[in-house]
C-alpha cells in the first residue's frame, strides 16, 4: 500500500515542551562549543527555570600546538559565556572516542572513493551518545544543544522537525538519531532565526554574541583540505578523462575530489572556453580515473535514481513503501519530490521526479514529509540520466 503525505500530518505544536513529562525545574547539561548558538540555548533554558550547567567537549588533538589550538580558543569563549550566565562549565576530552567512532569511518569513506559527511556520525556517536551518556551519568536528566531543529512528541514516539529558519535548519545532520536519543534532548533554538539568536545574545551581554560561526570538519575545524587529508591518506595519482574517453590531465588522488566539483582540476585551458568549465561527474575507482564533463548542465552531472544503504527511520515503525516524500541530498539543498521503494539487502531506492545534480556517493539522502524528518541513509549506487 502506498503511503500518502496525509499519513504524516504536520504537528499542531512544536517542541517547546520538555520530553519525558518532566517539569522545567530539571537538571540540563548544555553542550557549549564557544559559539553563540549554544550560549543562547543555555540562556533560554536558564530563563525557563531549568537548572543549567555547561559541558565543553574537546574532541580533536592530533595537531594541537603551543602556538595554535582551536579548542583552547573555543573553551575560553565558552567559559566567558558561562561566567556571564552564572552557570558552571565542565570540560571533557572525547578525542579517543571521536577518532575511533567518527574519524576512522571518515577516512575509510575517502579510501573507498566516496565523499563522507562526518557531521552526521559526529552527532550520532559523540554529541548524542558519548556526551549524552556522560551527562546522564553525572546527574543530568536532559541534554541540550544549539542545533536549529524542533521536536514533537506523538503516540508513535518523538519526531524530529526542521528548524523554522530555513537557512540554518540542521535536521539533515540529525536524521540518524533515534527516538530514544531524542527523548533526552532539548533544542531551544528550533523556533528562532539566526538574527534573533544574535540579538538575544547581544541583549544579554554574552561576549560571543558576534562570534563567527564555525565551519569545516566537525570538531576538526577549518583546514586546507587537501593538505589535511594528505596527512592521513596517501593519494594515488591517475588520469582525468572526459566522458568521451579523452585523457585531459592527471589527478593527485580520487579522494581529493567530489561529484560536481569545478575548481582545482587543473584542466581549465583544455578546448578553450567553448564548452564552458569542467565538472567532476564520476569517480572510476576500479581504474582510478576521474571522469569529467564540460558545462554546468551536462547530462552526466544528473541522476534519476539512487540506492541508499544503512537506512535509518527515526520512528521505530517505518512507514509502508512505496512512499511519496521529498528528499535532500546535501545540507541546504532544496528538497526534491521522489518515491521511496524497497531495494535488495534492506536498502532503499530513491526515484526522483526530476533529475538531481551532483549526487555524491558517501553523502546522505534524508527524507521529509512536510516539516517532519523521517530518516535517511548513505548514498550508494546512482543511475545516470540517459541523454
């Protein structure tokens, strides 16, 4: 039986109420990163009457130096915000757990020629597992973070909803969490826009109210990516080949490239400017070749269908398939209408109504019904558009 969008109605309320039926006079540990979002999350919970304490997680120390340590700067910022709020701040080192549970998988994805997304695994394994377990073991009843997402409790369990700020919505990165994990979580910023968060921080005198948002690899930060990845993986040079089979140049390693990439290929002068810039359309891992095509609308950049592996449904009982819904193949990408079907080996087939550009194996495809995030999986095989 086909499941319709109406089978997943938009909730009438959003997650401003506490999970598990607890009162606001509850011990909550807020993951404080040093940024404005987590500081305002703590501020709002404090104003609602929760007993708040902060926890700063140091999850990377591979290349710390005496001259530069991003975690040290983040901790100083988190401590300044905590002092302003008058809440205690603890610090814990989860670097070993991060390496074993997140970074090794990240490297394995690149070894396989894929483009992994460590932020999703970081959430499932560190922020909402190791951090959650640590907080509960030290007296907290709930944890909170500065993610832009909402929660709603239903008779089927806790549901994850998009944040109201479409530009900041982070449900894509949270899709692999389970309902039991979400039962212990608060997302105080889910109903706010970023500009409102900064205004609240400024009004409250938080010293990090204008601090730049962090970017780069989760907990590792901003890096020269090729140089950083080259410290852990050895690139195997190979040919750059057009879709017509013409050898155009050499690449330093497939791991340094992703589907849809335009810059950094080193072949911009080939054939002049007649056909437009070159784009990566495929990684031929068997022959270690990077396949490229000219033009931003070249058919080889588009896919009609993909197979998603390791699919996770947030609510325990998955909906009946086939299922009409919308999916997102990367953060901030517009959601695309599609149909989900069963595939072999427990995988999910995603058939798009319209071809999607730059579908990258190793990234995540995440399914939505209106504002409800249903879950998602890892992008595997894709089916190219036939010209």
